[in-house]
């Protein structure tokens, strides 16, 4: 096992989705054997300099690599490569999600996938996973009040629920979809809903809290219903906007 794997990289790319660019780069290197199982990945700061991206982008990419089973992170120590499985990746190119219709189609998939994930998470979540969900919601609320980035904690909350199912395929799918699943990364959701940004996000926050409360109480049916309500509300707002 080597202490560090920081092989020379090509000039940083600027893909349309920066986190996805990092995910693809490291996925290729791990699957291709250039980064071996047990090798330590560069630090967050090194990755920020190397790819010219923010810490938020680096953390999202590492979270998605971890959910895909390609790396594991030891807090205070670093992130290490795991042995890549031979399975083919599921891919949705964020660049293909560009219109209201594209977002609607993705929401239909998410309603089926995430409603069941929420129910399983209510049954199987650990105390640690519950604490991480709480942290993501607290960060969302803090960013909402400060006018900051709410997309990262929003995606993190949904990914944590997928991880809490104890079924890696839920997390794999969510990880590969990435933050493109959040409608407001593609379209102006608040404008479509005829609300200002703060009012719209406050409602999203309340819906998230309902999901969390059901998972906290370990009530699978309530968790499924809360997630379905959350995603269906987004779908119905977009449908009404499309019909105008």
C-alpha cells in the first residue's frame, strides 16, 4: 500500500458539471489501475488547485465516488481508493437535463426510487446516518438564511437517505445522477412556482423536515408518503408551468 497517489494529471478540464468531471476523472484512473486499491487520494486543497474548482465541488465529487464504492474516507486521515467492481456504470449526463420536460421525466424516476428509499431508510438508518441527515438539513437552513448554496446540502440529504437504505444500488444511482437531480440546478424553480427564492426554499425545507421526522420516528410508510409529497409537489408545479 502506498502513502499517496497523486499521478500527473492532464490539464484541468472544465466540463459542464464540475463535480461530474472529477468523478469521471478519478473513476477512470481507479478502474484503469492508475490509482490502485489502498492508494491515498490528494487532499481537498490539492484537488482544488489541480482542477481549479471550489471545495464544495471537491466534496460533492468525493461523496459520489464514496457512494459508488470507489473510495472510502477516514476522517482526519484521508480518502483511499477501493478495488473497483467490474459492473458497468449507470450514467445520466447532466448536460442532457436542460428543459422542463427533462426535469419532469427525471422527477418521475425519482418519485419511484426515492419514495422506497425513504421507507427503507426509516427501517434501517443508523444513529450516525440520522445525525448526518440532521447536519445536512441544518446546513440547508443556514444557507437559506444567508443566501448561500442550498444545492449541496439538498443533494447531500437525498444521498444520505439512499445510503441509509443499506442497499448500495440506491446510493449508486443517486451518486451517478449527482446534484443534477435538484431541479433548480437546471431551471429557475422559484420563478416557475411564482414565489421569491426565500419563500420557495423555505417550503422545500419544511418538506425535507417532514421526511426527516418520519425517518427519525422509524415510520416507513410516513417516510414514503413524505418523500412522495415532496417530489410530487415539484412535479406538479412544473406541469402547471408547462401547461401555461
